C-alpha cells in the first residue's frame, strides 16, 4: 500500500501541525489496524510503524500471519530489511538464523541454534483487516474483536487507502460522537439518534438518522449504524436500499509515533444486482459489481473525511472543553475512552490526563471555573 503524508494545501502559508513536546494523551491500549489481509500473500514480509517502533509482519507458506518486533536477537539485524520466509520460518537476512511461528530460533547455518526467540506481537485478522494488539504493560489481549455478520463484511476484500498526519486516535474516533460538526464541515444534517447509543465493553454502538445530498439523487434521509472498536477505529454501515447497495465504511487510526497517526480508510460492499443470474455467474458478477461500487464509495469517503484532515492535523487537545448542548456525546465518549489508558497515567508535567478523569457524564457540560 502506498501511504501518503498529509500536506495542507498551500502549506508554506499554513500554520505548523500541532506537535506537543509532551503529548497530552499516551498510546492507548487495544487493537489497531496495521494493514489489510490482501497485502500479505504467503511468503510476504512487510514492515509497518506501530506505537513508536517498527513491526515486521509476515505470512508463512501455509498462511499463518505473524508479527514481530524488528530486531534479530542474534546480532540485531532488522528482520524487515531483507528478511524472508522459508516455509513456516522467518529467516534473518544477516546470518540466516530461522525462527518458527512461535518466535523460537530453530535453525542456523552454523549448527545447533542458540536459546533465542523473537519478540512477537499479538496479531489477528478480522473483516479483511489486519489488527495488532498494544498494551502499556505488554499484557496479552484482554478482549477480542467481535464477529460481524457476513452481510456486513461485503462481497469482496476491502478497498483501502492510508494517510499519515499529526494527531491521536481518540480525536479521530471522537468525530463520530461530535454531531455538531456534521453540518458546518460536511454539509450533513443530523436528524437525531435512531436508537439509544450503547456501550458494550470495548465497543460503542450508535445509530443515527441523517439527511445528505447524494449525486444524481438529491437529498436523501438514511440510517447510519456505527460501531466503534476501542480507539482503533469506526465501522459505519450504510444501507442504500434504493440503490441496491449495503456497505461498511472504515475509518481506522493507528498511532505510529507520539501524536502522529496513520489513518486508513476502507470500504467493502454488497449489491443486490445480478441475483437473478445462474448460481455459477452470480458470485463473480456480484463481487465485481460490489468492488466497483466500493472503489467509488472510497473516493467519496476520502473526499468527505479529508475535510477533517486539517482539523486533526493542526488541532490542540483541549483537556477541559467548553461544550455546548449541540455537541452530542463527546462527554460520554471521553468517559468511555478512559478505559483504554493506564489508570495512573500522567503527563510529563505530572498533570493527570483528562482521558483518565470520568468527569464528563452524558449531556453535561464541562464548565471552567
């Protein structure tokens, strides 16, 4: 995947990005996107930035996906700079030491292997997305990704794009709870919640009614069903029955260094066209049509979300926001988001972070004294 870096239009005349010397929010715990399943064919090795270090991700010849911290325990070679897959083993480019799927060194060109192991990182695949686990203490995953009904994951693998910029995953996810920005920034009329918002441990579910103008169709009201997956991102399910299309749009934010994120946008779709075709043609026709629809919707999603890019890239995290009654569920969201940080986490100046203060109940305003 070709990753772009966000550059504000006319950047020579733009203010600098907000890059605090002491980021007010640390890396959150949870599952975060590091790419998409179709990027790793058997034998592929790729390096991705993740939480301030490189992550070397590879797929064995039998299809197992593994992720390791980048340096060989032998003499420190970077496994992503020339490392290869030999059957079920990752092979270091320097001295050709081989490591099995559990990270154990099992073979060397010089005789019996030393007692050495890779530092593996938990990784999983869901919805066509590759997710890596982060925990501030290095603990194993405390929760798993939910199963989505096949009807939500599309007739094809997601189509996707990625952009690097300044920011933090909490701010990216907060957008979904910030109803007040929809009209002025996106030209979308928020009509209200279709059902009460609902927390479910590390997941948050929202269903809203909106009115927006669609090409060739004019103003259309429809439901938006959203699932927030920790602070790793959001899936938005759009049911456009009048067009015979049901799609899931993904906005995924992964920390790559302090106060810098890689924002992935992805779409997969189902279509009802071609259901009258013979069975041996139906799957292929539906998949091709759905992928074409998703490619167009990805362009539209990027055009929409790019309106948020300069906000995320330049904004400052306001610890005690002066919220209005029209701002939506920001208070409830920040209280929920606090569970993804260490309970005793503090900024470098010793000031407790707002993410760990459950002081913004739903519907209340944070008032500065």
